């Protein structure tokens, strides 16, 4: 399993938004949905406690690099309805 690393920006936003690194790693490794983001980023989505956690990250050969993560309303980004 690849290591999950966090940018400084991601660490600051996770702290501000009270999102744990463990739930971010779980979302990347076992998402409900995985979408292509802008550039070469990937968006992993997972329902957590009735909300949608979205994790924006890049995949490298040896690891994942988390750019940011945030909770939003599930209905806003649901792909499979």
C-alpha cells in the first residue's frame, strides 16, 4: 500500500477543518467514488457521517500527495444517484 503524504497547505486545511489524516488516507485507499480532477489531480469521495468527504490528491509511483480535503453536502457531488 502506498504511503500518503500531505502538503503544508493540506495539513493546515485539515487542522482548520478538523479532518483527521486517517480518514483522508482511508478515503484515498477505499473511496466511494474516484474522479479526475484538474491537471493531474484525482478526487476521492467518501461518505463520512452523512457528509461527503472530498480529498484532492496526486498519485506518484511510490506515494500519494494530498493537496486538500473538505466536507461538503453529499447531494452536491454525488455521481451515482
